[in-house]
C-alpha cells in the first residue's frame, strides 16, 4: 500500500457532522448544524417538479441558467443599487462552499497569505492550504464580535493576496455598519490584495438594519468576490445552490476553476429558482422579519436558564455563554449537553486557530416553533441538574 501524505493533515470530520451524528445517536434536538427543519416555499417545490417533468434534466450552461442569472441581477440592483452584467459578473455554483473554494483556488498561489477573521467558517482555511498558502488569523472582539480594523491593517503584508470577511457573521450573528466598509477600503487601497465577502445570510438582518454588502461600495467591489446562497434564502440548504458576483476579470478567473470542479449546477432547480424570484417578489425582503420572530421567541424561551445570551444582529445563530453552569471546555460541554440534556449545540473553539479562554456554544434557531420549545424544555433541566460551576 503506498504511503499517502495528506495535503490536509490537520483536518478531520467537521464539527457540524460530529455533533449532528451525536444528536442522532442520542435522540437530541439538533440545534447544532445550521439547516431549517421546515420546508421551502410550496411555490419553489412546485416549480422544481414542473421543470423536472418538463425535461430540464440535462446539463445547464456552465455559468448558470440565463433566466436565473438575470433574476439575480435584478435583485442585486433592487437591494444594493448594484447593476451587474449577468453574462460577465454572475456565476451559479453548487453551493456557497463551492463558490468560496473556486474564488480562493482562482487567485491564491503558493506562498501567499490570506487574512481571515476568527471565529471563521471552517471551509476557508483548508481551501487556502490546498493552494500552498497560509491563513493569517485576526480575532474579532467579543461580545459583539466587532472588527478591529487596526489589527487587520497590521496583518496586511506584501504577501497578502486575499482578505476574507463574512457578515452577517457565522457563528456570532454580528453585522457590519457602513463605516466598516470605508475602513476596509482604506486598508486595501494601494495594495494588490483582493477581497472575498461571504454574504450567505445577507437577507437575515434584524432590528431595522440594512445589510452592508460589499456590492454597495464601488471601490471594494472592484476587487471583490461576493458569495451568496439560495439555500439560506429559500430554506433549501440541501439543494446546494449558490452564486458568486465579481467584476468581469475576476469572474473569468473563477469560471476557469468552476468548470473543472462541478462544471454546472442542477438545471431544474435553477429554473425553479428563477421562477420563484418572479412569483414570490416579497420573499427576500420579508426574510429578516421571519427570522427575527424566531430569534426573539428563542431568546424568550431561554429566559431563566443559566446562559448569558450574546446579542444577535443577523444570521440565525444564538451564542450562549455557559460559564455559570460549568468550567468544562466547549467541546466537552457541547457533548455533555447533547448526551445528558438532549440538545445539540456547536462549540465555538473549532472556528478558531487559537481558541481564546471563553465558554461559548452556538445554537441554531432556524427551526419550527415546536422544535425550539422542545429544546428549551430540555434545557430548563439545567437549572436542576447536577452540573456544578466547578464541573
């Protein structure tokens, strides 16, 4: 048997898979992995069936079905005032994770540096390492997980090829303000660094805020890849359909990678999404209110349980500090919570290169009301449990 030297020796099974498997084994309510337990819009399911029956079952164009790219272009202008050419600036991908990988593979070379903000989604660093480059980790500032732009500026070197930002933020739910875009533009001005903006939760923002997309900022967009997700927008994460917006020169490069990773994405599903963009024009605009109601309901359900709930401005995750319950590290605590209490959450340390001394777990509230209520009922046992602060 040949000896195989792993290209990703530090990478194992993702924490999302680990905790979901543990939840299934122990019959726990899964508030760990970020997927809804309710269905996509009926109009979307009907459109998919219609297009499958209508023969849309062969390869789609490599860049994406034209009707879908045209629909996306109209939505970008509607929400962000950004007019893009769907032929030259929009690419449909098999999920946002593919889009992220394609962008990194297209422009990052051996010896380059890529700045990421910790806690960071776990696909970024492996994608960078596979290109022979390295990540430079800049921590966000709890409890609101704000960006320390001076630390970002200090991290930029002549080797910096890419900066990755993710807002609304997974796992914290933090969002950017308009002045953050200006600060980032000032840092990148005069450099050759590019920007990858992971905006998959772009329509899930709360309390009257407007999502500060890179697409709003001319100077930043000129050097950016912007990644979005239909799965997050339409409660269909299993469809694995996303898209990438970038200026023509960057789109050309990313499509060179995309065509050899997946080439094309599900044809019938693309046609279905194109239809629904027309049939449900209010859906995206109403998504923030839909999830804000879930956020508020979940926080109310957790009242009286000895967690400190951190603020949530976007996305569909709630961070909870469990310091009043246990001194366990977050991996141990999350496992115990799943096995002993019957609720699965995600520990925060896997999102860090160097985890800080904190006791935080992430709950996902993109669930049916009855799912959240069952989870809360189980979590109330924590006030009567044998867990001690010293445990």
